[in-house]
């Protein structure tokens, strides 16, 4: 561990941390006050840590063989301290798609993350809109709820929506955009693949009497409509639609000439470059962060015009940091109702995402497309 510490921090600012044994012994790496302490609780945890393998260490934490106290984001910001080389696991991500087909594989992958009680996600999402993508902040200490309302308003303005317009939403989640837009008299058809989401959205429609909202549980690439929509909104679902060419073609098919598409997504510079832990325990399957230059290449081949692109990395950092804080604040409830492993899994996911955005390992973008009025004529 000492040798790895010296090598890893030879060309970057060092982060001091402590390693504590179950017997109470402590060893500090680096100089200064430790940013965090990793506690080894048993021999399984000791073996995982000694391997320096990122997946083994993460799974040991997930299963309670290791613990972390202090600045969790600092731990996850130095995740590359632990190498992550698992070529067989990488290949295993894509084999099921070949066996099941693209859309069926997507259904199963989405269900693995989203088909759990909605109450779990509501322990950390904003309380006003229940939005599972980044908010738009005007200052770092702004309430998450206000940032999410600004996001809804920004989408409606970008799409130039008016009461009576018809919008297709890709990925309904817990009804953030659907409820907000329907409350302004906009007709929203919301697609979802998760059964739990479908049930939640239909209950929300009935409870709030959202007469202009409809839910359809179907994959976007299988969806068809006699109507061509005035606009399409996709908040955080592009990561689950990595076939950019097919997706852009479907948007062109479903959108009326002159209509717009609003999208946002987390991004990386190379496709499918996610950690083995993330692909196995958080978003299994072929889901992948957006690769913006690849996406825009497909836009250039399509009839769409690019209206705008905005950098949302800091917005996503602030959002994930707040989600992680809220999850930690709800720890007792989460552990009691859904178990410690689920709490630990999402703690790694949310704090790790915050660290990724903060360090620039992960990016995020918001962009708007327009189908020219002449398209299809």
C-alpha cells in the first residue's frame, strides 16, 4: 500500500488518509490530517484491500467487510488508486444483449436499477418534483427544489411549448416533467420501461387529476404514433439509448417539422468506459454515458439542426452531492426498510458520481435539436 501511495501521488496533490484495523491499530498515509479512514472489519476486508482491485474493494465495502468514515467523496475521487481491469466482466455486459435482443435487454437493465419501491428514491430526490437528473443552479447553496423548478421551466421555454401542445417524454421517472407540464395545460405522453414507474405515474395522474397526461410502458425504439409530436423531452435517458443513429431517426419519425427535442445526459469522452462496479451493481447492461462528439456526428447526418449545447457538469455535481447528503441523512430509514447493502450501493453511486463530476472524470451536457419546418415536405 505504501508503494502504491507513493506511485499514485507522485504527479498529483496527495490526499492523506488512514487505515484502521479491527484491533484498533491505525496507520496514516501521507502527511496532515486524514481526509478519511478506511476500517478493515475482518479478514475478507483485509484481503480485498490488499488486492488493490477496485471491484474487490467496492464489493467488500458493499457487503460490510470494510467501512469508511470521513470525506466519502475524497475516497471516490481517488478511485483510480485502485486499478479496475476486468476484461471478462466487460465482455459479459454485452453478451446478454446478443441473446435477448436490444429492447428486451434494455427492459431488464432498466428494471434492475429502477424497479424497486419508489419510496427508496424519494428519500434523496428533491421533494417538489422528484427529478432524477441534474437541476439548474444559479448559486452553489441554492435549494435543490428551486434548481429543479428552473430545469422544468428551462425545458418548456427551450421547446417553446404552449398550452394544448403535445409532448412525448422519453423516460417518465417519478413524474417531474409530466406533472409540471400537464399542470400548464400541455399534453404529455410519457414512456417508461419500469413497471414501478408506470404504476407511480398512473397513481400520480389520478391523484393530481392530470387529464392531459398519459403513460405508456414501451421502449422508445418500438413506439409508434399516428400523431407527430410538437416536442420531445428526454431528461437523463440518452445514457440508456447508446444507439445514437437509431434514436435520432426515431425522434425525426415522431416529431413534426419545426418541432424541438430537449435532452440532457451525463457524459464521458469514450463510450462504455464505466467502472466494473457501476456496470455490475448500479446500471447493469450496455447503458453508457453520452459521448457528445459521437452523438453530434449522428445529428449532422440527420435532418436535425443543433440549436444549443450547454455544459451542465457543475450543475450535476451540485445535484449528486445533495442527493448523497440526503441519502446519508436518511441512512437509518433506508437500512431499516431496504437493508444496509442497498444503502451502501447507492452511497458509492451518488458520492462517486459527485466526485466524478467535480474532478472532470465525468461531464454533463444539455442540448436542443430542431427539425426544420421543411423536413418531410
